[in-house]
């Protein structure tokens, strides 16, 4: 009597994409040094500029009112991950200086080196400080967007959260495709409800 064949090995569970671009330990060619770190109050001017650039992209500049003083007084009242927390993705053609002040009890900066075939110029060099690049890197599809979103999702898992949630404009098909490739479900049955302007002001003495 023939022996029964052994059962097939179990199918491994699918793993989430790391989203991290390949990192080379030895810079060659045109290295791009990238780093994700927690924002500090010193970053407020650049945060304000980034929000304004987003308002331009989303055609919402008529609603943009955030000032540096507004952001400085609201973003850093609590320790990281207790309230508003901002991850900054920086890129530079030179290695980042080590700074122990950027380390948090719950987060250590993530650094990667991407070796490029050619150098990238920064058209925003006069607007943003050295180390924060613009569209040239994002449009180049170097995996930095995946790196940033993966850092956020990874932190959520480590802190025991059940989900990561954000919004995207329905006409931004490239972003929707990117998020779906990262494993996100875009929920068309949900709508954002918002009270603003005179409709909100009408509630001033409602109670």
C-alpha cells in the first residue's frame, strides 16, 4: 500500500508592501539621501508653505488662511502621537547631519539612500530650505511617497491602531491609483459632511 503524499506547505499570508525604496549602503553615481522624521516647531515656516502648495494644487487657495503663528500655537502643544503629529520627508544630495534632538521615545528617523542615474535639480531651492525637495522627486517616482505612507501605517500598527484613514479628491486619479496599490480601500459610499461659514456662525447662540 502506497504511503499518502505529505500535505502541501501552507500558503504564506500576503505581506503589506514596505513602500521603502531600495537603500544602498554605499552611495554611488548621484545618491539621493532621504529621511523621514518628526516635525519640530522650527519646521513651521516650511509646513505653512507645504499646506499652501497643497491648497494651490487642490484649487482651494480662497479658503487658505493658516499662518505660521496659527500653526506654531496649535501643532506642538502635546508630545508626538498624543495629538497632531507631522512626519516630514526630506531629501538631499548630501548626507544628513546626525541630530539626537530629532529622536523621540516612540519614533526614530528613517533614512534611505537611493542611487540615481542622474542628478536632480530643485526648482524650489529658494523657497524651501536645503533638504526639502519638490515635484522633481515626486514626479520621478522614486518610491518616496510609498516610503512616507508606509512609515505612517507602520507607526499605526506599532501603536495598536485599527486603521489609517485620509481623504482624496475624486478627480485625483493618480493618487487614487497609488493608494489602491498601497492596499487602501477607497470608499465611494461615504461622503464628507461639513458646516462652515454663515451656516456654522448661525450656531453661535444655538444653546
